[in-house]
C-alpha cells in the first residue's frame, strides 16, 4: 500500500512539475508556427529582424521554410530535433557567432523553395544549366532581407558548411 501511495504521489509531483514547466516556458507555443516564438532566443534577433522587413514576411513564417512538409510526422520530428538542439546550444552557449543552417536544413529549405515556387522553378530545373546551387545562392536577400541589424559580419559564402 505504501509503494502504491508513493507511486501516486510521485506521478502527481511529476505532473505538477511538468505543468509548471509548460506554463513558465510557454511550451505549447513551440508546437505552433508563429515566427515570434522562433525569436524567443536573443541569438535569433538578427534573423528575425531581417525576415520581418523582407518580402517573405507577407507569405511565410520560419516553419514554412525551415521545416520539412512531406507529412506531419516528419514536420514534428524535425521540429522537436531542431528545437532541442537549439535549446541545448543556447543553454550551454555553444552556438556560433554567425548562425548558419545545417546541410540537412539546407536540403529542407531548398525543397520548400521548390515546393512554393514550383511553376517558376520547373523552367529552371528543366533548363540546360546544372541544378547544383541553392535558391539563395542568387536570391540571398529574399527570405531574410538585407543583413540589417546583425552583429556578425555578413558572410556570403558556403565555406563554413
């Protein structure tokens, strides 16, 4: 009987702790797709500010470009993976001065550019030039605008990948 009561008390304490955590951190907001949620970490200020003043603000938020859209399972798995990676990086201050998308995220972003601009891209992909560049190689300022308020120098290279 004591073990059963201890288990119930332990579960109750765990539920209360998780509830307080969810309330304090506004955890449910991270299940959504508001761009302002992505900006909760101050290290994303420049990216958010640049997006806010760019052309894509009217039609896309962070998740539209930075998360896979094949199905909801892949969407939320990558969202969770990416979010936890960001939380760990922010907590232990291991994020780089100049934030860059990973190779995996580059592939996701490229697929999303093509998904949204399929009619335009069809003519390019069907052309004679090799399709070995990313969309932002030429259209660097479309999604995030000009560099704007970043404290990091603008780097228009892919050397650090």
